C-alpha cells in the first residue's frame, strides 16, 4: 500500500495510470470467449512486439480530459470538459452511439447540458461511461469526501443526465477516494467496511441497490455467480457495471494484478470494468503495484493531457 503523503494531482495521476493500464489490459481479452477464458485461466497476456501496443479505449481517452481539467483548474470545469471530450473524440476508441452523437453535436455548437438531457428520448444516459472515467476525480479530492461526491457529479453531468449514470460515477469516485485514504493511514483492506462506506455517500438509485447486494454476497461467492447477480457490464449500463467493479475492487484492494485478473475473468464489458477497478486499486497499491511490463505494453498516453 501507499504510506506517504501525496499531492492531489499526484494521486490523480496514479489513478489515471491504474485506469488506463486496466482499460488496455481488459481490451486485450475482447477475443473469442473460449480463447479469452483459457488465457485468463493461465494468466497469459499478449506480449507486444515493437510494432504493437495494448491500445486504450474511450475509457482512458475521456479520463485524460478529466485529468487535464483537474490539472489546469483544480476542479471539474464543465464547459471546458465538454469541449475537451468533443475535441479529443476518436472514432476507433470504441465510443457508444449516444456519445458519438452528443460529442458531434457539442463540437457543432450545441450546449452540453441540453445535449446530454436529450439523449435516449429525453431521459439522459444511464450508461457506464461517466463511471469508467471518474477515478482520478476521487483521487484528487480524496481529502474531502463531500467534494468527491460533488465533483464526480459535475464530471458525470456533462454527458450523463440520468441519475443512474451519475450514481455510478459517484460510487467509483468514492471508492477511489477511500483507497487513497486507507493507503495513507495504513488501513488494511476490508471488503465489508469498504463497500459500506461507499454506500453511505451514494444517492438512492438502482446502482446503490446493486452495491448493497454486492455487500451481502458471501465471501465464497465465485465470479460466475457474482456476474449472474450483479452483472458485468454486458448491458453497458451503470447499474449493470458499477456494483460488480466495486465488488472486485473491494475483494482485491491490496493487489492490483490479482484485482485485474479477477475482474477480467467476469468477461462482459471487460475493458471498462478493468478500468474502474484499476483506477481504484492503484490508489491503494501505489504506482509500484501496477506491473511494470503492463505499463510498458500500454499505448503511451498523449502529451496534451499533461499540459498546464
């Protein structure tokens, strides 16, 4: 675990590293399911040659804008963030259709607030996209959990107007903040205490109900059974993704590598669940907890996010 004091932006960077490596790691297992499960069982990762890297997805690409907002403004600046999301959109990163339409509209001049509300017949998005990118927010504001909740909400609202999408982001952000706090004070991992503290700050929602269910799962519950109960992101919703990710993080808070292998074994939206778990657990283990070769395999992060 991390046992030294760090600045908010240093914590956010560690979370970004954990998130992006987790994202790229999980993305490697979007192959034939039989092959994926065999590789996961043997803990075999693709070893890139010089001309191949583990590509990151929209999870990391949007988290880079989150990190950049924190670095430049020491907070989530919503108008700036919306423009950054739109400016740095890359089709090949795997964005969903709704996000493509929204970011295209923002780039054309539509205000993000109206655009986000208009998604999905006026209900707003309750997808897992706000939660997948939010971990650096929890790390940055880890000294003040009320600020974590507020800033996570602000980061989500730019694209996810639905309460479930927002609740998912708050859950992941609070989990990340707790990982930072527990590492600093030397608290040993405790699944029940971890999930209980997260629930205390989550708004009433289906996502919260899912985390409550995760808290009640017996210790002997296996991944396959947990997926049947909690989901694994297959539906790409916050309520189908966040409870499973928080459960995985809570079970393996002290070991980044084990946490990622455990999470990916649940398949589903595996780049996103691994991004969420990686962003949380890295804040407890520190940068040294992330396998060095995995960091080398991950596609280099672009310079634009680190300016300012």
